[in-house]
């Protein structure tokens, strides 16, 4: 295990070095733009954290997204260019709970002593999950109250990195926290109109949302991302769908919907999509959560 880790760290270090060399050979226009950008460089692992960082940082920060929408953070591996970003960033915003499986090795390979790393899930109550994710379920951001905690963690990290911007970061955070509080109330009002409380999800991303708003994740198609259910598991989920009268089976755009389509066809339901990560290019956590709420309403109202 130690040998494998050492080899992986060495590979990452080589990738960072190559990326820097390639950057040095790139066009002068790109170099000039980077050199003239004196904003605080922030790297965020997933799109929700990217949006939180932009909302809090405003014009004082330049935020780089590491795991692009359309990719699964459970399997995505950083590119050499992204490792180069880590070597220059002042703040790295992570979710934690094992979601960023690459974090320790990438941080070590970046060799950036000035990098402030913030694990935004720290301090939250973590649900049990896949052992591959640090023994817990990492999808904390899908609960807006948890998201408020993450925004506060990002605010504190930006203040630490850039004390001169404290007033800006605090004001921006307060304004965005108010929007998240309003979103929470909007979701509560909508869920109160649901006639059904049980749903079938593609993978265990929605447990925090369900816990917060009194819903029940009755079944999950993929207990581990990328591992398709066996025929016996499919049959069991079909039985569950029939028992709860499911009108929809939820899939996700980042993952294959084949199993969801089979289960929907067998149970007389339709396939709807919940999106835990949002869509490019102008990602909005608030818009993403409102979209997901409307999708749930189609199945449960």
C-alpha cells in the first residue's frame, strides 16, 4: 500500500512539473492574462462549492473548478493543468468525507506551502455510506442548511487567505446565506404538498435532502457509483417501486440511466433526472436545487 501511494505521489509530481513546463511554452497572451490577474486564486472540487466560492469571494477571487459538470466526482482524476492550479492557488475548497479521493496525494504533489485547504463538511453530522468514501455519505451539499455551513467555512478560509477582503467576504456571505435560508423555506413549503414521501434514487446522493425534509429514500439503484445492480437487485427495486406506487425512477445525468430505464419499464414508472452537480457554463446552486425540487414534485406531489 505504501509503495503504491509513493508511486502515485511521484506520478502526480511529474504531472505537475510537465504542466508547468507546458505552461511556460504556451502563448504569451495566456501567460500575460494570468500574470495580470491579481485576484485570489481559489480551486474548488465540485460545482456547488465552486458557486459558493464565487458567491462569497465576488470580484476579489478567481475560482477554478476541478471536477467539471458532466463528470462524476467519485471517479474523476485531476489533469496536469489542474494540478498546476493547485501549485499556485491560495485556497482549495473541498467537500470531504472521502469525495475527493485524490486530495491527499494531489496536495502533496502540488508542493504549495501557502495553500489553505478547507474541508467544508467538517462539523456536519455525516450519514453512513460507502466505506470507499471515508465511511460516510459525502453528499452534504444537497441539504441547503448544510450548504449554509459550507458557505461559512469558505468565508472563513477566504478571510484567512486575504484579511484585507474581510468586509467583502462577510457581506457577500451574509447576502448568500439569506438566499439559502429562503431556499430552505421554499423547499419546506413545496414538500408539504407532496402526497407521497418515498422515492427511488439512482445512487445515495439524496439522503441528506430526505433527512432534512421528511422524505424517505426507499431504494437505491447503484449503492456504489459505477457498479450496476445485479438482476436480483433490479427485481427487488422493481418490487419496491410497485409497493410504494412510484410514479418515477430517478436517474442522474452524470451516470448511465440504463438500469433506471429497465426498472421504470418493469414497474410502470417514468424516468426523471435529479442533478446533484448542476450544469455548465453558468452554474447556480439555487437554480439546481429548484430544478431538483420540481423533478421531485412531478413524482411525489
